[in-house]
């Protein structure tokens, strides 16, 4: 089992969800997050004053999958989350972590069956 953490642009969320549905990944958690990397924030004008914001709004997807679904899930996120054919700085990152155990609270099932 693996835990896939994907940081994506907020406006890409619906496209990524549709791509995940196409590869039969229907369970995910969506978290509203902020961060910065190579984008280094952005500037905007508010009431005549220029404001520089370092933290940018992003969406984090948390997806627990069995081994067979890791590559299809990652490929779906890359395909739908990339801006244009080459992508742009700020499109996001994907982290794949080992998942030691999973427990379904309702039934007490453990392991891959609980996902």
C-alpha cells in the first residue's frame, strides 16, 4: 500500500478528479494548503498599495492506494495537473510514501481490503 500526496493548482482540481475517476480511483481527501517554492509568491495591488505574498494557495490530495494503482494514479495526476504540454513552475509535486497499515473504522478491516 502507498500514500500518494499530490500538491496541485486549485484550478486543476476538477480535471484531476475526472482523470482519477477514469483510472478508477474514487477515494481521496482534499486539503486546502499554502506554500511556496520556485514561484516565490506573487504581487498584487490592493487599495493602491502593492502587496507581496509569499504563500500561495494550493490543493493537497491524499490518496491511499494498493500497489496496482500507484502508477495509474500518478500518471492521471500528472496528465491532468500539468499546465500546457510542457508544464510550468508551480504545477505541483507528487510524493509517494509507504503506507504501513489502513483500518476501516466501520468494519475493523485492515490492510489493502480497508482501502
